[in-house]
């Protein structure tokens, strides 16, 4: 679905890719199969910001909510085709503007209440389209400011009437649906934005997904239990999911997670390039398998704050006038782009297991990826030449370059402290920028504090961070359109601040209405070229999607798009691994 800020977590799993499964009305005996029970232990480097999926802008929240909530449709992780999920079928009018969904009648919320069309109508009309609720999904489901009409036909039928044709409509219906009976009062009372926060009783959070949140200990762990009312069944008629418990251990950084994986305390570890030569020799002995599924869908980039607004609390600008003039200068950003040694980052930091990134989409996106974008080779002399040509030079010989007004080029650079890899990327970039005469104050922060700077307080200069990605360009609209909730460099613009941002708005409005995929590609190729030329974000490197998984699971079938546990409800722990295993004390092998 929509793009999320990602901390390049130890474990980044979005479980929105479910197989349709078989739904049989009779309750199968859960003791008849040896597949039930056991646990899956994962790690994350930050606490969640919330348990409210509608408000989510970052993976710390979406990773949690993806186990609890589902959408009307899902995507097959192999074919990438849209399949039924909470909706068992749909009809579309000849003009493509009216979509009627027929909901499954065997779905209940985890508290036993029936799932109906009221929940779908409520999610869209009262939550996503509510102007008092800052939902990024509203950016996705609006076209030129026009929203969809969503109406109940009967208990299990709901109709969407679109203002114009919407090419990725079915894919967009993977949007999580939330329970009206639990949240309607909070909306009516004006309290929804404070509902299902991290201080909530986990048992109050109700979903239709395969798991229920049962325990949250800040800084320690999140515990999910199997949803006994989950509607999907195996081909043999067994009620899913099989695994009883899913645990997220909250760790301080990737290095800690690596040690826990080595000790046998974790079942999954998302490898950084630097980890590969350490883990690979022990793959067979320690009974885990390393999977390389190709380029990741996400990104790592540096972006500069171009927000010209004023803090209403202090009356001071979010960015000082001199810094704002630098950051809004495209030539300044191009000089920075030439000062990023992507090949060094890939070769040294990632052991060659990564890719220089230039386009706003990953090669793994397939059809819509544009390889013909502007690139910036690493060349410090060229970067210095650009800076000098645009009035940035060391006029007093103190080793620091100044702007035309004599102001030293000094700024703060942030990234998330929990990502060792991103901290090291920042260190490499900082070193090369200092070679040019810029003064960089590097400040790693806890991930959620960093997200707050980007989305709430707006008090930052430059940030190295990343975004989730996917195969459908439109679902990044919350980032790329000028009014988007995650238009990072200058969010929520009332009108486009530049001609190129106005053109991006136009591209996304046209692209979503164009049903001819080849014509859509022309538009989205232009979008990627514009981003590469204007550099609102300056891409660095793309990770390889490499992860290690213990050989304790059945029905595991990783894919590039879905990751290791896209079919989590079908995966089971083999009986011989049902008891948790740990190897603490064996740590000195490397």
C-alpha cells in the first residue's frame, strides 16, 4: 500500500500478502494436526509509535498492524496478481467507475463480532476521508481532490463509485479495514487520533488478521497470539494459522540482533552485507538457510529540509533563512549527489551485496522501473566546481566554505541510531562532504524521534533515511504529490511550491486514471526522471534482500516481493522444533 518511512530494521516484514485459502463453515479439530503450536521469534530495533494503522507513517507501526488487519484484496507474491481476500468477489461497471464488492460471510473480528459492509464504509468514510484524521491513505484514494463514494448495499455488499478511472484500484483495496464497533465512538468524540496508542490495552485492538496482540512491554517485546477465530483454512480444512505465538524482541541495534540470532534466540535475521561472510560458513551446521531474493524494494537517501514554514508555537522558521536558501538550491543538491561514493558504500560496507540507487523505484519493481534516469558519478572535484560556480567557496581560508553572504556551510545530519548500516553510510557521506569544506554535525537519533522531526516538529536540516517501496508507483503518492503527508522535504503544501512539483502532481493524477499500462509507464518514467534531476531526495544505495531463517519451518516459500513470511498463516513449526532452543554461551565462533 502506501509508502512508509523505514528504519532499515533488523526485521522488516509487512504481512499483507495472504493466500485466499479455503473457507469451510465447519470447525476443524485443531488437535488432529501436528502442525499447530510453536513460536516465531523476530526482532525490531524500535518500539511501535502506535497500534493505529490508519495513522501509520512508519514501519514501527505498520509491522505490528500488518499481523492484525487485512484488506478486501491481496497480492499473490509469486504472480503479483490481485486476488480476493475479505471480499470473495467483485463486479465492475463497463465504464470502470463503479465497483461492487461481495464480502465473505464467514469472517468475524477477533472479538467475535461479525465483519460486514459497515466496517468497510466506516474505514473509508469516517477514517480515511475524515479531514480531522491525518491519514496517508487519503493521498492514495483521492484524485485531484476528489474522493470515492463508498456506500453500503446490504450487510455483505459494498459499492465504490469513483470520480474518474483509477488504474490500481483493485491493488489499492489491500487497504486495511478497521472495526466500526470498536472505533466509531472515538471518532464521534474526536478522540480517534489518540486511540489505540502504545498505552492501550492490547486486548482492545481488534482485527480480522491471523494474530492478536496480547502483550507489549516497551523496550522489551511484543507478543502476538494466534487468532482462534481467523477465517482462513488450509486445503485440508484445518483452521489457520498454525503457529501459536509470534514474538518481536525489541533490540537496540542490528549488531545485538545478529548476536541473538547466533545464540539461537531469533528465528530470522535480515542480513547486512557486512554480516554475510560471518554467517555463511555456519549455515549448514547451525541449521539455517540464507536467502537472496534480489534488490530490496526500499531505499536509502539523504534529503534536505526545504520547509519555509514557521513554527506556530515559537514564531521561528522551521529552517533558518540561510540554510533554506542552500537546501532549495538544486545545484547545491547536485553537488551533494556527486559527493556520495555509492560504489565504496556497496563494496566496503555491504561486501558487494548491494546496488547503487539512482531511480525512485527499485529494479525489483519490474515494469515501472526506469533505468534511464540522471545519474551522479562520485567526483569530489566536480562537486567542488558546482559549489564554487554557485557562490559556495572558502573565502577566508579556514577550510570551511561559505555562501555568498559569508555564512559557513554548517548543518546537522540525522539518521536512526538503531541502524548500524545507515549510521556507517552517514559517516562515509559526512567524511566526503567535509573534504569539500562543509561542516557536518552528525546526530544519530532513536527512530521514532527521527520520524517525529519529519512529520510533526519539522526541526531538522538533513536526514539519511529510507522509504518502503513496491510495484505500483501510485502507492507512493503520499510522498510525491505536493500535498502528501510524507512529502518529506516540504510536506502538506497548499499549492505546489515549484513547477516540477506541480508536474509531479499532474503525473500522478494522470497516471492513476490511465488504464493502458504502456501509457502509464511513460508517465511514471517521467516521474522518476524528474526526481533524479531535481533531487528532492538524493539516493545512495539499495540493499540486497538477504535474510537467514532457521530450518524449523514448514511451508516456507520466500519471494522478493513477499519476503520470508508472506504466507505466515500457512507456515508451521516442525514438531521436532516445537520447544524453544537457545545456544547462549557459544558466542565466540566468529
